[in-house]
């Protein structure tokens, strides 16, 4: 759900907790690799 929602949002125009979606995506993907 979380990933699908993020992918459907515009990367630069949205933010979560003051971070843009592209940053959140990057952190999420990095966490998945661990």
C-alpha cells in the first residue's frame, strides 16, 4: 500500500514530514535492501 501510494504521487510536489517523496522513496528503498 505504502509503496503503491508513493509511486502514484508526483515526486517533487509532495512531502512527508517535511521531506519530498523522492527522499522518502530513496530511504525506503535503502531500508528494503538491508
